[in-house]
């Protein structure tokens, strides 16, 4: 008997090419993909498959197997379970003759996968690769209905029956199965179409629901936005009811919140003018706001007036003691009680200051500032007037200025501190206190100005400038900070008045005391005055000498230097430059006038040395002033108009011909002439000219005979050279120089003797006067150096003439000193 073993697994080559089977397989695969099992479900299936892997045969099969064994039918079954794959192999061998020419069909778990094979032997060996095997006899299989066949095809089964009948039955079964599968697929397709239709309708429904939800949310948001916007308009009635309530006042707890809400409504309505009846609501809101701000103004005025009444009552109670009123009330009554009032108004005023960006609140804040300043001024002005009047009665102008400014700064600082309690945010703006501070400053200004106008003392005016400029503006205002900024305009105004008065008095002083100064006999008593001064210096100590050195100067010079030193630190640079140029010019002119008078009274040399002395002192004293002693004068020149008028009268030009240069407008246009006057340069020129005059006068005094001799010799030589060579001149000039009447050796010896006598007698006197006028040795040396040069040069010229025109015996007779000896003699005079 042959044994046939079923191959392991089911091959794909035996799969029918039916479209129904392919669609069924695809549907199953899609089903498996769309409904996958979880790991827990898969583990449960594996456990169940192991539990039923070796299920025993049914009872009827077990009885039939026993019967067959008795008839010699041997059936053996072998089970082998592989560890790696878990496949159970079952083999059934049946040798019964009834199953000759039978066909075996193996149906595995994979649906519609068949392995068909036949054998002439009636022994059929079947191997199933599955977890479960169902063996059903042929007669039992035939008796089962078609539905049972279909259910069996869902499991593992083995069917054995006759070959011919099998083919017929299988064809019928295949046709029925194809029909059923096609119908099932059609149902599946219809179901899928219905599913798609339902899905489409469901999606449409979902989209409609989402759209309705979005519309609902938008409507809710729009309603909320509309409600928020309408709230601003609905607030009109609530705010109006509250503000017009008899119990509503500034101190009410709801007043400030209502005012804030009212501002918010006004801001919203102003920013949205497109809303209906917006202007009507805005007018009504503003009316309510005006009423609220009016209540605030009335409240502030009421509190300030009540506080002022209390302070007035305290002042009247102390009216018997003026000192107590002016000192104690200022510190305790006036300021302490107002600080208490500030605490009462502080919440309202802070609320107003916090909204000062709006013009309505700026206006009410300004009115509050004004009310505060008015009430404070009524209290303080009487005390300030009284104190300044006491200063004016008891003190001089400089002391009055110092005390009045110090007292006013103290009052201003206290008022600024009190103002800061009422208006913390506005305290930085000092202009807010101007209505209070300016009247107080006016009292001091009105007290000082009449005294300044009548003040003629030059030194007092300079002292006032120092007090205002250095002490008040420079030190105290800078040290006390921004609280006193309001006083600066008044102090600067007072300082400007002092500058104006000082400038006027300085010009008057320059005109009267320097330019128009008439020197006395004692002022012109030179050199006797210097000799007396020298004797006085020898008797006094060196310290006293330093103190009195300026007293010996010419009075206009001493006044000029004193005036410049005082004005330099008191006036502005531009003003001081003009005055300095003027005073230096008139001082130099005054010294020159005095020099001419001295020349008439004493000598020319004294006048020259006087002029040199004081011009040098003036130049030395003005050097430290870091200014330019020059001014530019502009003048209008109408001198050219006469010629133009003559041409017009002659008919050569027209008044109304605007195109020509001779027109009326051009004719009557004056010329602007600018001239620059530099007093320092003019001083240098005058000094240089005077020094040159002095040098020439001393040179003539000493060597004038030699200069005359050299001049005559030069004239003779020029005359001889001008005569023609062919012309025979037998006049006196044609003789040798030593034969000339003025150039005989005796005459030359005489003039040399005169010069030597002048050097020994006149020149020491000149040097004595130079020492008397010019105390500085270097100055004398500078001035004497050109004199010495001129004397030596005159001697050198004479010696040259002697060597060229005279014999050695004649030169010896003249007995002229050498240039080296002369220089040594002159140097000894210094």
C-alpha cells in the first residue's frame, strides 16, 4: 500500500483565478488591516489554540474506529508537534476497499486555498498543517446542508468521497460559492456606497454644526463687545444720578471713582465720534465733568479760606507783640496750619495732578494754584513788607541788599516746601508759585531801586555788585537748589540796575575825575615832588613803602588804575572793554597835558621823564586785564550828498530815476564809516615817541658840538664834490679841512673839550633825573643804551675825520679819548 504525505504549507499555484475569490481575499485583508488585534487579544488567541491543539475525536468517530479495527481495518495516527512552528501533523490511513478510487481534498485554514491530488490506491494519506483538524466521513458530509458546508469551510476540515461525484458536487459547490461571493461582494459594494453616503452626510452635518457653533461664538462675542460699548453710554444716567444727589460732595467715598469713570466715558465717546448721538452724550458728559470740577474748586477754596481765617485769628490774637507776629507766626501758625489743610485736600489734588494731561484738569489745577497763591499772599505780604521796611530803616544799602535777599530766600524756600505738601507733582514747576513769589520780590525791588538810583558812591555800587553776583546768585541760590529759581529773575533785575547805575557813574567819574582833571601846583611840582617822596621813603619802612607807592602817582593815573581794578570784576566783558578803552585814552591824554605844563614850569627833560614814567606805569598796570583795549566806532557819512544835490539842481541827475546811481534813494543813503580805536596801541606810540624825543634831547645836550662839526664837514664835502672838475674854484671851500675856520685843530680841540665837559657834568645830572623818575634799573638801562650808542658814534665819526684830515701832532693836540675809554666812562654812570 502506498503512502502519500501532504506537503507542508499550501502553495499559491493552485489558487483559482476567480475575480470573486480575489475580491474576497482583498476584502478580508482590508478587514484585517482596518480591525487589527491588540497584543492582548493576540496572546489570548495563541493560548486558546494551544488549549485545543490535541482535541480528542468525537464519540461516533471513536466507535467507528474500533469497529474498523475488528474488521482488519488498521488506522494509525501520528502526531508530531514541532517546537519552532507549532504545526500539528495528523495522518489518516484507511485501507477499506469501499474507498478505492477515492479522491482526497485537503482544506487548510486559509480560505479558498486547496491542494488536490489522487491515487489509485485506496489508502489516502493526509497531512494537515494546522492547529486543529476535523475529520468527517463521506456519508456524514453528504447529509450536511449547504450552510453546514460553508461553516465547515470556515474551519479546518478533510472530506473524502467518490471522485466522479466529487467533481460534480465540487462544480456545483464552486458555482454556488461564486454566486454567493458575488452577491456578497455586491452587498459589500452597496454597503460601502451607503457607508460613503452616510459618511458624506455625517461630514456635512458636522461641518454645519461647526459653522453654527462658530456663528454662535461670534454672536456671543459681538453681543459682549456691544454690551461693553453700550456700558459707556449707559453710565450717563448712573453718573448723573450720583452727581446730582444731595449727599454727594468731594469728600464722598464714591466721588473720585465716579469722576474716573466719567473721564473714561468722555475719552471713549471722543475717540468714537461715528456712533449715533455721540455728540449729545459728549455734551452731557462734559456738563457732569464741569459740575464735578466745580465742586472740587469750591472745596479747595473753602478749605483754604477756612485755614486763612484761622491764621488771621491767630495773628490778631498776637497783634500786641509785633516781634512775635513776625517770627513765631511764620514758623508755627502760618505754615503748620496750612500743612494740616494740605492733608485734607491731598487725595483730591493728587487725583487732579495725575490727570493733568487733559486740558480740563490742567485748567482746574491752574485755578487751584491761583487760589492757593492768593490766599498765601494775603497772609505773607504784610509780614514781608514789615520785615523789609525794618531793614531799610536800620541798615545801609549794601547791608539792606544782603539782608533783604537772605530773608526773601528764606520765605521763598518755606513757601516752596508748603506748596510741595499741597501739589507734590507741580512743585517742580517753579512758575506755579510765580503769583505768590513775584509780588514778594516786588516789595524788595521797590525798596532797593530808589536807593540805587540815588547812590553816587562808586565803591558802594561795586560792593553791591559783589554782594548780588557772588554771594546771592553765585553761592546761596546755587546751594539751595531749585526751590529758589523763582527769585533769580528779580535778583538779576536788581543786578542789572546796579550795573546800569555803575556804568553811568563810571562814565561820570572818568569824565570828571580823569578827563577833566585840573592838576594843582603840587601835582605839577616835578621833580621836587619826587625828591620829597624819595626822602619820605628813606624814613619809612619797606612795608609802608609798598602801601603808599600809588599815592605818589599822578592823580588821574591812580584813579584810572583804581577804576579799572574795581570795574573789571563788576561789569560784563563787553561793557568793561568800552570803559577800559575810554579811560586809558583819557588818562594818556591827561598825562600828556600835564607833561606840557611841567615843561613850562620846570624843564623839557622833566616833562619827558614825567611822561615816560607814567606812560610806562599805565602800560604795566593795564597788562593783567585780559581784554582788548579797542573799540569800533560806526558813523554815518553824508558828505557826498552835497555834490549829488548840485548835480540834481543843474539837471544832470533825476530824483526819480531809480535805475541810476543818482536816484533819490541812492543819493540820500549815507555811507557807513567804521573806525577802530585801540587805546593800548596809541599808548605804545606815545611812549615810543616820547622816549625817542628824550634820547635825542640828551644826545644833543652831550654831543651837540660834535654833531654840528660832523654836519658842517659833510656839507663841505658835498659842496666840493658838486663843483665841476674843469672849473677852477679858488674860494674858501676849496682849502683843506683843517684850514677851514670851523675845523682848525684849535676849534676841534675846543669842541672835544666841550663834549668831555658835558659828559662829566651834564650827563651825570641827566642820569640822576632818570634815577629819580625811573626807579627800575633795567628800564634805565634800556633807555640809556641808545643815548650811549649815539655818544660813542659821534666820537667815532670825529676820530675818523681826525685820522683822515689831520696830522698826528694835531691829533695829539686835540687829545680825544678812545672809544673803549668812553664806553667804560659811560657805563660807570649807570
